[in-house]
């Protein structure tokens, strides 16, 4: 397996909605090793990371994770920021974080053995309160 990364600036700012979805292809699964979330505006925010009850449908501009070693094959996992139908709220969360109303406040969440995303499935960064757009990054194994 190879290491892949990607950074995004989220666009969803509504409470009770996905800010970011980490999606796998029909052929591969992936493992999330690290997720960084940093506020782009001074808005107190609460996020959760979990498995949605249903994956988002028709993402509008998915971006494929980038191989950290250029000799590795292209990644197949993607991030999505907007959808025709968004992913649904997770029943439970692996991590929850509260961030103060300070631009640049953030957290790096690590999953040492990898939080596995099954084939044709996803994980979401869920807005639990009204938030600003956030700068985030993912690092995963595919």
C-alpha cells in the first residue's frame, strides 16, 4: 500500500451537514491515517468524524488523493465537498472536536492503524454547529 495526501478548503458552512467526504472507489478501499482541520474564519465550531448512514450521491467536483511518492500508482480515493444529494449524518462519531472562534485554530486527528473506508463507501467530516469554511488535509493508505 502507498501513502496519499490531499488538502481542501471546504465550502459547506451549514450546521448538520457534511463539510468533507472521503470516498473510495468500487475497486479499492483506503485507510485514513490523519485528518487536519483548521478554521478559515473566527467562528466557534464543532466537528465529528464518522461513517455516514448513506454515501453522498453525484459529488460535483471530487478530487483524487495525491501519491506522496511519484513512483506509486495514481490514487483512487477521493474527497468531495458538494453533492447532488449529500451524505447522511453518522449514527456515531469516531472523534468530535470543538474549536474556538479564532482564525487558524485547528486540530490534527490521527488514526495510527488507519480508519478503514470500505469499497464504495465513505467517511465524513460533519458540521455539528455552524462553521466557517475550513482548511483541511487528509493522509491515507491505499
